[in-house]
């Protein structure tokens, strides 16, 4: 009995440290929400009369369908995409679930804080919550889930929770500065979500650098089929992700452009996969991931006048870049720098995100009033003339929705787009390195080598599964995202 109690205490100290944190975290969220948040006018029973019923209905109808699509992407798409590991399916889906639930609350507070800061107390000191807060929190959760993919199977639940809390605080500041100060356009969040999440996660992996080689880091026929469920859900709903926060004709363009970019990317990814793989067969790693890269690569310019054929070109480039990244770049980074990228987030999110930022900067630089008419100044608010100028008054007489801008030229806007990408890379890399150092502290524990990529560390498994998962000397060779280099 004494031995059992001693073993239970040892297990708690090693693997149960997340238990008190989860309780404390949720209590803290409840208290902060109680004192610092409030319904916005359209959702508050006492103030709803300030907003017409038509505006209220239009707002919820405009955003709710997109919000639900993005919600499905976070919990089913990302969750099942990570189930390719044959012995880590419980953790892939469920820790994805847990992290997203934490981030939805924490991001609401962090993003709300910066929004309140930028409004200079115009709406009071409380964070006003409406449907767009929920949608923005889902975008923020995507950032952490991307980083999660880089360290999938090699971190403890406590390390993941701490990583999520730190990352969202840094992410929210970077996003606010990019959108509000630099005034970059990034409707599909390819810079502020995909680039940030990928390079943040890669830097955490770099600092955690250990020998992560394990016979358990592999896929099975069934686990790959489950992962394809995530791929298909993400592929279907990505137009909603890229267009969710757009309005009017810009939202319409974002849906169309994402649709065709994904279609072209899918075709090119299949072709490239067969081209670079042994015996010209398809590689499931590429099909699960690279087929989605078109959604990332078009994200920044999704609502711009890039035209359907332009979106197809972008999607095709993304497919090529992503597959080549899996085939050559991932094993190179692993050998040279020891960066272990379990899900290959660099190739699905990082590299296509950089493609998106470059395409967005070029498209923004080429944008003209002749092409966009007065909606140019809704698309790029900083390009609107400054207040009090004859140009502003002239445009205002034709376009009531205009707000004073900075009078930027197209070339200047393109430069600011590029600056937003550079800033995001620097902040993500620096934040990831610091976070990785924090996660290495002994208090957060670490996954022992024998438990890497194995649900048995954190889950009660069915008896037959435990027996089936017992290591043997006759276990067949496996295929994974990291270790089968002829596929990378």
C-alpha cells in the first residue's frame, strides 16, 4: 500500500502538475470575465435599443455561419489532422480540444485589452463582447494549434498549457500592432496567424532540442485515414476562414479566391507528391498537408483584386513549395539544426504564409483606385487621404463610409505589408525561443524518451490497446512526417 501511494505521488509530481493549473486557470478566467467584460450594445438587453433590430440581425447573420465554419476547423479539422501518429490519437484530438478551449477565453481577454487600448477608453474600460470577438478568438486558437503541431508528441500537457498562455499574449500584441499601427491588410491572417504560429512552434522545438527519435513516431493505415478527415474538413471550410472578417464585395472575393487557390493547390500537390516520391507513388504526408497550403498562401490577398486565375497561380506555387519543403527542407533542418517538426507546420503554414505575405505586398502595391473604385479606401484604410484635404472631402462626398487615412501610395502600402511580415517573423522567432527556454525549466517536467508519441503517458487505455502497443522486436517499419526521409 505504501509502495502504491509512493508511486502515485511520484506520478503526480512528474505528470499531474497540470491539474491544479487547470483549476486555477478557469477560476481566474471566471473572475476576470466577471469584472472586465460586458456584452456589447447589440447583445445587451438594456442597451439593445441603441442598435436597430435590423442591424442586430444582420450582424449575427453575417458572422455566425462563418464563425461556425471556423469553429469546426479548430476542433475537428486541426484535431483530426494530427491523428496520423499511430499511438497518439487520444492526445492529438483531445489536447487540441483542451488547448483551444483555454485559448478561446484567454485570447478574448488579450485581444480585448489591446482593442480597449487602441480605442483610448472611448467605450469604457471593459471589454465588450460580440460575435466578432468569438471569431477573432478562434483565429487566435489556430495560432497555438499550429505551434502545437510542431511539438506534437514531445511535450507534456503542462508545457502545452504554458506555451499557449505565453504565445497568445505575444500574438495579440503583434496582431494589434500589425493591424492597428502598421495598418497591414491580412484578412486570412496568413501573416499574423500562420507565419507566427509556425515559427513560434519551430523555435520552441529548437530550444527543446533532444533526441526525439522513437519507433512510435509513425503512422498506420487507419491513423492516416483519420488524419484525412481533418484534411477534408479544413479544405472544405478554409474559404470561411479567409473571408470570415471581410465584408461586402471583399468577402465575396475572399471566398472565390480561396476556393480556386485550394483547388489548384490540390491538383499540383498530387502531381508533385508523385514526382518526388519513390516509384512515383502518392505520399500521404503531402496529401494530408500540402493540399491545404493554397488556403494559407492566398490568405493575405484573398480579399484583394487578384482575380481567379491569379488565385490559381498562387495555389499552384503553394503546392510546389509545400511538397518540396516536406521532401527536402524538413530533413535538412532536422539534420543541421535539430529542429523536430512533427506535423511539418513549416511546410503547411510557415512557407505558404511567407508566399502569402509576398503576394499580398505585391498586390497591395499594384492596387489602384481605377481597379477598386472608392472601395480601395476600405480595403486599405491607410491609403485614404488625410482629414481636411480636398481629396478627402471629394471622396467623402461619393463614399460615405470613408475615414481619414495617411495618404499612402500603393508602393508605400506594399512596403508596410512587407514590414508586417518581417515584424511577425522577428516577434515569433524571439517569442518562441524565450518560451522554449521557459518550458525547459524542471518545474514543467519533460516527456521521457520511452513515452514520446505515446498516449500511455497521459491516458487510461483499453487493456487490449495497452497490450497491442507494447513494444516488440518484430514491429514493422513505419512512416512518419519526420523520419522517412525519402518522403521528405
